[in-house]
C-alpha cells in the first residue's frame, strides 16, 4: 500500500515547520541563537528523507510503478479522502509523468538550498520556512483536486513573502508586497475561472460530486469528461466558454510563469529575495505556472489552446527576446539572472505553442532542467553577494585569480544556462528548436518565426560571456578586488556552498548526458495527451 | 421539514424555545441586583426596628468587587451560547411564538439559531476581553466617591452588552415588523451608548454622538418605510406582507417603502453610501465594541435585509429576478469598491478595519443580489431554489466565521489600545518583537480577511463567489453537455459581481499585507518597546478566535451543514 505518500511529502513538512515556527517565535533571542544548529539539522535530515522517498519512488522501491508507461490522466500513488463532502472536495493526490519530475525536483532542491545557505542569519526561522515552502510546493504538484490545488497554490505565497521580507535586500518591503499582490491578483482571477468551470458541469454526473452542489472538483474526472466531450465535432463546454475559461486560467499561470508583459514582479522579487528564496522561487515556483498550464487548460480546453496558439507563440517569442535584450543592459548580476529566467520561460511557452508532442516534451524538460540550473545561477549570485557585498557586474575583476571555486561555479552555471551541449539546458533548447522546425514545415508557418530563437541564442551567449569576461577575467595579473575589500584577504566560497554547487553541477551534467532518465516518461506522456487532440487538430481547429 | 409548533407566551414549551434569551434576561436581572447587594437595612414603618434587606448600604466583599459584573455577563452570554449550540444536537425544532389570536410574533428555527450563535459568540468574546479594557480603580470600601462611580461603570457596560445581545436575538427571531423594530432599536441604542462608553478619549464621545445621530436618522427613515408597508398591507406580519407582495407588489407605495427600509438596514450593515458614520464610530469606540459593530451588529443588519428583501419582497420574483435586483447590485458594487479604495488610504488600523468591514458588506450585498436573481431564466433555472440556498448558506457561513477573524483583529488592537493607543499604523510597529503570539495572530486574521487559503476567510469568500457563480450559470452546465454553445453573454450579470469581488480581494490584499509588514519589520514607536499590558482574558479570546479561524478553514463541513439547514429554513420565496 502506498497511500501514505502525502504524509511525508506534504502534511509533515507543513505541520512540522509550523510547529517549529510557533515554538521558535515565542522564545527569546538567546534561545533562538542556541536552536539554530538543531533546527537546521532537523530540516536538513527531513528534507533528505523526502529526497530519499521520491528517489525510491523513481526506482520503484515503493510499489511497482512503471514510470515510462503511465497513461494520460492515470495517476500513480493515487489516494483520495473526503474533505468537504457537501461541496465535492477531496484530499486527492497522485503522481504522473508531469508532476513526478517536479516533485522530485522540489525534494532535490530543498536539501541543496539548505546546504547552500547553511549560514543564513536568523536560521531558526529561516530553515522551517524553507521546509514549509517545500511542503506547499509539493502540495501544488501532487493535488488532483481543484480546491486543494488552489489552497496550496496560494499557500506557497506565504513562506516566500516572509523569506523576501525578512531576509531580503534594501527594497524588500516593496518587492515582497509587489510579489504577493501581483500573483494573488492573477490567481484570484484564476479562482473565478475554476469556480465557473466547476459549475459548468452536468449536476450529479461525476462520481465525486458534492452532496449540496452536485459538482465535482476532481481534476481527473473533469479531464475525463473533457476528453469525452472533445470527440467528433463537439467541444467540451462549447467553443465560446472554452475560450473564456482558458483566458481566465491562463492569466493565473502566465503571471506565475512569468511571461512578458506580466513579468515585472519577478526581477524585483529575485533581486531582493535571499539566496535560498531565489533558488526555490526560480527553481520550482516559476514552474508552477507551466505545470498548471499542462494540468488544466491544455488538458481541458484543446480547442481554446488551438485558437490561442498564435497568441501564445507571440507571448513566448516576446518573453524570449525581450528577456534576453533586457539582460544585455543589466549591471546587476542577480537582475540579469532573473531576466534570463523570463527568457527561458519563453522557451516553455514556445514549446507549448508549437502544438507538437516534441515541443511539449521540450517544455516539460525545460521545466526540469531550468529547475536545476537556475538555482545554481542564484547560488552563485548569492555567494557573490555574500562574500563581496556587491552585486554589480564589474565591481570586481579577475575573480579567477583569487576565488577560483566561485569563478569555476559561475562559469559552469553560466554555460549551462546558455545551453552548452552535454548540459541539461541544451537538450530542452534543441528539442524546442526541432519542434519549431516541425511546426514551420508541417503546419505551414512562416520561416521568420525562427528568427527570434536564433537571435536569442546569440544574445544569451553575448550577455553571459560578457558578464563573465568582466567579472572572472580582466583586472590584470592579481585581479581587481571590489573597492570595499581592498587590502583585506578575499575569501573564496565556503565549504557548504562548494558542496551544493558540486551537487547541482553533477545533476546538470547527468541530465545533459543522459536526458532519457527523465525525458522518456515526459515524451511518452506528451504523446498520449496529444493523441486526444490529434483528431481535433486534424480537422483544422477553429 | 418538520411542521411549526405554535406556543403562546408563558405556556408549555415557551421556556425551551426561548431558553437562550431567558438566560440573558436572568443574567440581566442578576447584573442589576448583585452589585447592589450590601448590608443595607430598612426601617419597618411605625417602629424603630431596622431589618436587613440586603439592598444598598456597604457592599459585601464579593459584591463590591468591580470585576464581578464582567464575570456575570461573560458567564451569562457563554451559557446562552452553549445552550444555542446544544440545541443543534438533535436537530432544531421549529417553534413559533404566537399571540392568542394566532399571529406569529417570533419563530425559532435553524436560521434564528445560527444568528443567535453569531451574536452570543461575538458578545461572549467581547465581554470576556473587555475585562482587561475597563479601568478598575481598586477594590474595597476605602475608595473615593469618584473611584466608586468609576467602578460602577462596570455594571453599566455589561448591562448594555446583555441588552444588546437580547435585542439582536429578538431581531433574529422576529416574524413581525413591530417585533423586528423593537429588537433593532434595543440593540442599536445599546451600541450607541457602548460606542460612547470609551470616555478616556475625546474621540469616543464624539464617535458615540455621531453614531447616535446618524443611526437614529437611519432608524427613523427605516421606520417610516415600515409604517408605509403597514399602510399598504394593513398588517405587520411577514407572511401577510409577503402574500400582499405576490398580488400587487408593483405598486409604487411598497417599492418606496422598501427603498426606505434598505436605507435603514443599509446603515446597520454599513453599506455605501450610508457608511459614513461607521469609520468614525469604529475608530472612536473601544476595540472590542468596534468588533461587535463589525460582526454582530452587521449580522443583525443582514437579517433585516434578508427578511425584508427575500421574504417580503422576493415572491415578486419574475424572469429578471426581484424588483430590487439592479438597485442592490449597484449598491453592492459601489460598497465593496468604495470600502476597499478608502481602506487603501487610511493609516489608522481601526479605520482601515472599518473600511474593510464596508467592503465585506459589499460582498454580502452581492450575495443577496445573487439570491434575488436565482430564478432569472426559466429555461436555465429550475433547480428548485437550490442555488438560492447555496448562496444563503455561503452568506451565513461568512457571517459566522467573520466573528472569528474580524473580532480577533479588533481584540489584538484592544491590547495595543490599553498600552497607549492604536490609532496609527506605527503603533503596531515592533509587535512581533514585543509579543510574537499577537503578531502572528494578527497576521493570520489579516490574511484571512483578505481570503488566503487555507483560512476560514478563504472558505467563506470562496463559498460566496461559488454561490454567485452558481446562480449566474444556472443549469447551463447541463445545457452545454446537451450540445449548447454559450458564452459570457448568456451568463447572468451577477457573474460580474463575482468578478468585482475577485478584483476587490486583490486590491484589499495591499492594506492587509501592510499591517503584517509593520508588525514584523518596523521598529516599535518611541517608548513603546516594553512588554504589553498583561491580561489573560483578552489573550484567551484572541486564541479562541485564532483557533476558530484555522479550524473553520480546514474542517468547515459541520458548520456548513448547520448553515445549510439555516438557509433552508428561510424558504419563503423558493418552494
């Protein structure tokens, strides 16, 4: 029996972190100082247990799960308990090829983040908040109930709000409020869309319908009825309603992703957030947007997806190009990395908009690869800030001379992010390009759509190489330390940071050389979800 | 549903039916008598003999204790609360209090019971918390006259609390315009005085005066409307009025009367544009009383609106819904937007909570609008009032859980008020360092007000939005499954009220979050860094509110069922 998975992965981290926070916040400063060590260790051990469990799930220690052959809308470790019967709300969890990589990624990043930011100040509240964040994020990915999904979706905001607010930089108040309000606004619009979707069911037709409302929040049941409704000439919910709901849901997901023009919260949040917050924010939280797109609008509203294909493609292209151009102009290292995330999220959107199984698999793999690479980028930025008290590109030169470890990590992360072959990011990007070619040659799109990605390949290389040149190299024989550190010994990164960098680098290489470990199940899944649409796309859509 | 059993006053079954109110009444008498018990004697006329008669004179040690009235009031209200909860255990019976000629005066059913729960719950917490608010100047016989007078205020304060509770529960029970108005005024007058009771500040007296003047004008206008209804229908009974409305509800007279009535109750729920006195009253009153205004008093206004709009005026429902639909929809939109915009700019936490209360009134009016619209299209409706019950359930649930987080927020401010004042945002500064528990509780109340899951405020807001959407969408789901192609144009316009609610929640996030930031990350004001005033009662009340906010967020099933029963028992218009 495997119906216990939601306990160690979701319930325990949330409850344990809340208990720890309540306990710690009622004590005095001395007690908090004393407890940093034990609490940090407990959080680390617990996150390692979670990582062990998810890794064990992948290697089939818990139940005989064939990850390569999960049918679309079929879920492993499926568990359902009644929560609010009158409204048809269940505590329903399950994993498939879409959610499992994300869950594994979250459990992987938690211990890495804890190790990378081992010496963060006020650790007694910081580490429980990271744990809480992890629990809420996993909750988003495993939930198979719209209500539960939304609850966890919003719950992730609270620890992140506090992480930015308490450990953030100078403008942290502005950034945390902007982050919270921006994403909250988008997700309440999404909520209205979800509720409208909820009431657009045939009353009492689905198995888990509520006793009072006659409607069901169950995602698998909704997808089933959508697939049943999308056959032949008929469309689930009708063409007009699909488009309306698609737009409402996509507002929530596009802001979270974020896509231009809804991206302005991201640079502020990232620049102000502490390293650990940035790592989880870029690594997993942004992927919630892409995950949501696949889980709901794409699975439910293929007609609307086809209708808005061009719009998605344009938003994706603009995000890709705009993000890259803005990166060129940045002097702040962290802001540059943040805008590069916007650019990479554009790749995901383009992958979706190609309407090719390979493009979708590219999007899924980009979610995963970017989830490993971008935390490393932010870990580098964090170490930079931590040791040199500056984030300006060019504040110091010749870093390779006096901080070889940091220089190497930076170089590796930058290379991984610009898509060097044999590293994880390359696989996703090349797949996206192939899918785009497919789209152009098969569906008769203009060849000019290739210009954007081609341009961005050059731009990305340009801003990464340029920033490397100005920080790692130059500066003469002895390098040129930042002004505030002239005369002092310049430290390299700490051992815990080195260790975290090595782990992330290892997995970047691993998934770059052997992408099939994750890619196979993603590929299979996208082919299956696509089979449901092929009839529909074949008849020309709208 | 069980039939109504009729009971005449003071006959069999009367005590069972009105048990909570009778408990309050007994407590009221105790409160008047007990603090006066003493060694007083009276001379038997014609003789020189004096006998002990226990009233007046030097008080006994126990009865002179200035804390005694507070305990009596708390225990009384608590007992009434517990009694109300117990009455849910084996299903609420429906009992009507009738006159000898068979006219219904009051009706005890699920609906009235739930509202009694709200009133008594809020008042119990407020009375308990007020123990730390009203200044007590020593105990014992050696006090100066001034101090004795000051201690005497204790009894007055709690007597007013009990009369307030009594009036409110009469409003919940009323089946007759006259009884309704009596209850309304009893509660209103108590709250006017309670607001002015905060005489330590000038703002308190001023607020009481303002609240009294505006409130009496609103009551007067409402009463005028009620009298016009009487003129038109010749009866004060709700059911008689309702049947009149079915026959000739489009007469101008009842419509004008309904307009006046909406003004009267609109003031009580602080709906725009009748809300102007509310921020002043909330800011001037001591915080527990402001909490009562924002929860129990508002619930009372909502009952009035529900009774008048849904029972009296709803049978008129036609294809487009009831006659007042557009008016109320506009009111709802204006109220929620105005409240939120005004709250954005207010730097006094109590004024901010007052404006947030205005915004919540807007959400509730939106829900009532949706109830009026449920029967809007014959081809798509036909769910036998199911949607109306859903919205009403949501509305009642919202009122119940509002007690937890709104009152809780005011109670936290109450502690700060006894520390000095709570009229500036900066007075919340450094709260997380001074007393982390209060800061965390306040933050949870704030995000619950904003509607962040998994707290009670989220569930209630979700339910209201769900109810409105359900009405707006009607049976469209089934129609679509049968092959229909509908767009937003086919959805009833109340859907846009849900949209407005959603946007307004997002706006409100800003000022709720601001409180959290000030508490956690701003330094305390000059000279206010020390520990806060002691007092376990108010902290206990805050803890109770916090527990309820958390619990109702994740385990709302039981309360939902109770609210559904309540909603079903208000079923004049739709079956």
